[in-house]
């Protein structure tokens, strides 16, 4: 029989206890891995994200009566962040009825999402990007939106809602609208409030989020445009939802837009940077260091939202190579009209149009500009961006630029 009172045995028990305490400590640390939970409901799809200090392993399955999506998350324990998930569900979420969590076994947390309707779920992980740590993402799409061409990437499947395979062609996605724009039919303008959902865009020192400000400006501009007898505006998003850059372009082509205006309020590496800017597409590199930097930060949106770079072939290769110089020239003319009007309500960061490889401006057949309304990283301009007065001034200026562009005989080629 072993003598547990011997010095050697006592040392062994002490070592074993230390190992046990270390294991318990590691479990306790694992419980802290979930640092944030976010739910983004929208009419297009709902997204739930768990943000963690380390990569998460999971298993997903579905249950019925009632309909539920279950996600078992490995090697974690419940903490106060996880327990709060039920409080994050909004009553107007089209897909999620409620959410709850429980400790399924010693090292597994079970997340249960009860549904309001049949959905196509997509669960995946994302590596850290743009200051966001590891994420486990659950996207819930209407079941009817499943696409045989994009089963592995439902966000890209949204493309097929707006284009039926024509994105790899230089031809317009739809036949051109008949008649002369502004005379025989309304001028169609697609407004693109940047960012949205998981992608907040730039955030000012006082926590002002770019995605919120630009949505307010775009809504105001849409209201103004729709009051014009010869114009009509559409929006790439009118709620707090992540929309891939390529889908924004596809929406414009589907509506056969005559102009595309992407609205932003970006940040720069220096808080001293200030002023409004207007950008157009470049097919041969950026025209300035600032333009290159801003294009890189804007193009990060797809990475933040979880769209793989492999899916960018629609824009980054075929369409990019086919962008017509005439469309870019028209974009520059349009941009100059808007820039000159913005200069009446705000300091201009640069008095000429800059160009860079902005993915959202790559429609080959629609004059497109990106408006940086002001620098949200600048304290004075952040305060200005928060005011209704400045938001309305920016909307008024863009509308004045649109009117001037067409008043000066802007051609609607190459699509007419």
C-alpha cells in the first residue's frame, strides 16, 4: 500500500495540485475570451458576431419545433458578455426571435438562436482586421436567397439579386432606360452611404461613427433629390447593415443609374488633416499619398465584413480592366462640380479631384465619385459632422453639383 505521508508522495501531491490550479486558471482565462457580442439586424440578413482574444472552434446544427440554430463553442466558459446575448436581440429583427446561452459541458458553451422564419445560416470565423479581434460570425439569410453559384459565400450571392451573370461582361446589366435623362425620364442617382453593420468606418475621438453620419447625409440627399421633378435617388443601404463593395456597384447597375455617389467621413493618420475632398477612380495608381491611403482604408470594408478577396474577381480583374476612359473623364467632370460647391460650406482638403483604386467606384458604365465630407479624425470637423446644419449643407452641395453637371450638357454615354 502506498504511503501518502512520505515526503516524496507529499511533493507529488503538491505538484499535482499546482497542475490542477493551472488548469482551472486556464479555464478561467478562457471564460474571458469572449470580449464582445454584436447583433446587426436588417431586411437583407441578420448577423451575430462573437469577438474573442483567440480563435474559436465551433460546431453548428439546426433544430425544429421551434426552428433553432445551435452553435456549440469549444474551450470557453460562460462570462457576463455571453450571458447578455438575449438582451441584444431587437424586437424588429426579421430573423431572430430570441437568443440564449448555457454551459453545455465543462468546456463548451451552447448558443441557441430561435428563429422567426426559415433561414439559410452561414457560420464562419474571421481573422483579426482593422482593430477587430478574432470573430465567430453567424449570418442568417432568407431561405429563398440560397444561390447554387455562391453556396460558400452568401454575401456574394447577393450579387445575383442585382445582376444575372453580367458582371463579367462590359455590357450594362440591363438595357439602357429609354429617352433622355432629365427630359423624357428621371435622372437616376445611386447614393452609397459608406460602411455599415459590423464595419463602423472611421470613429472620431468623441465616438462619432462614420457609418451613422454618412447615412444621415445620404437620407437627406435622397429626400432633396426625390423632390426634384426630373430626378430619382436610390440607396445602396438605408439601414445599419454591411453590404459588400461589389454589391453596391451591382445595385447601381441594376437600377441603371446615371450617377453614383459614395459618401464618407474618413480619418487620417494626423488629426490636423481637415477639409472636404472628392475622388474618382484611377486605373494607373493613386494621384497622391492621401488618395492611396484612403482607398486602402475604404477597400478594407470587405475584409471587415468577411468577404474573401477571392470573390473580388468581378471587380478587381475583369471590370477593372474594362473601365472606359470616357466614364472616368465624366466622373472627373462631375466631381469638379461637386467639389466647387463643397468649397462654399467647408474648407477643401485639396482643390482638385484626387484619384485612386477605390473598389466601390469601379462600375465601367456609370460616372462615379467618392465624397469625403470632412475628416472625422479632426476634432473640429467631428463636431461639425454631428450637426444637422452641416449634414444638410453637404447634401445641398452635392445636389447643386449634380444639377450643374447636367446643366453643363453632361453626356450620359457610354450607356446611351
